[in-house]
């Protein structure tokens, strides 16, 4: 199983990450507690992974369904503060592989108690997961970047740019029943893409391997009263679930499409 997990995590760092579809899903209860999820669908990269890394794919053959509880790591780590340990201890990483249907998915989920914890997760989840050193534990490598022969920074790094390359250009807030994500530093979007070598590589590969999709979904305790947002917006029939979807190309050319406001 360690070999399987190592292959998955390492594979996320190679050029095939351009086929990664990501969904950020936030479930909010009436008392403002809830669940924060970050879901990555790597199914579309299976065939390409077989072509580029055939030996590694052998570890992915068959059907696997594994959940890793973060508590087994948070109890012994000194890299996390007491507050971060308390926040992550009920979190988990779920990996699903179905060779028959070609599915390969990974999901991180962490429950939160209130709006302040949600804000912290929104800003720091990938950084927190990075502190767990999952790559090192699964691969035994002191530096996973060396294991891939000069691959980009890992998916769960300090900035998490592989999952949301422009997150630092936006300000996310939740006040009573209003949620907003506002573009506050448009200049940092271009600078961020230009400074990130992995993003530059993915940009060059988009015409050949397809665009990266980023979706933010809110599951709310009451119906949406009104909303604004760029990109593609989908509202459920009961108006309690709303999604905003954009692509990496759109983010590079028109970052304001990731701005949204929801009142419920």
C-alpha cells in the first residue's frame, strides 16, 4: 500500500498534473460548523501515466479504496501548533483507484467548528497537509522533489499553488450569511504565474493535454437569496448548493472570474 500511495503523490508532481480537475467543496451547517473538502480527480491522466511511467502504474492496477486519518500523524508532529493539531486531528485523506472504470481520485477533508476555522482552512489547508510530511512517510525520501528528477514543488507545499495558483490574490470572507471571494491584488496573479515554473510548464502543455478545471462548491443550510460570480455558475433546484467553475486558462487571462458573492 505504501508503494501505491507513493506513486499517487509523486505522480501529482509531474507534468501530467495539467489533467488534474480540482473541486473545493465547503459544507456549512446552521451553526456555521461544517466540512471543508479538497477533491482531485486524476482519472483522465491514467492512460498518459501508463505511457510515461509504465513501471509505476503496476502499483495502481486493481481496485483500491484507502482512507488515512491525520490523527495518526498530528499526535507526534512538532511542526504543527496546538491549534493546528486540534483542527487537523479529525481530518483525513481518501484515495480511490478503480482500474476497471479508470478512476483515480484523491480527497482531503477537514471538519470545522465555526467561520474562523473555515477561514483558516481556506487559506492554509495545503500548507497544513504539507506539514504532515505525507510524501516522506509514504516514500521514505527526505526530499521527494529529488525522487522525481527535478519535478515541480509538491502538491501539498507551503502555498498549494498546484491546487489554486492564484489564491493569494484573493480575500475570502464569511460574515453572517454572506460569503465572498474578492480579487484584491490582480498584479500578483500575473507575477505568481510567471514566478511558478510548474505553472509555466502546465501552461505550455494545455493545448496538448487539456485545461485544468477548478470548481468551488458551497452546500448551505438555507437557500441562496442572491449571488454574483464570474465563470460558470450552477445552482441546485433547492438553491442550497451553488458551484463556481473556471479553468486555469481563464484564471490567467481573467482572474476576476474567481470572484463571487453568495447571500443565503
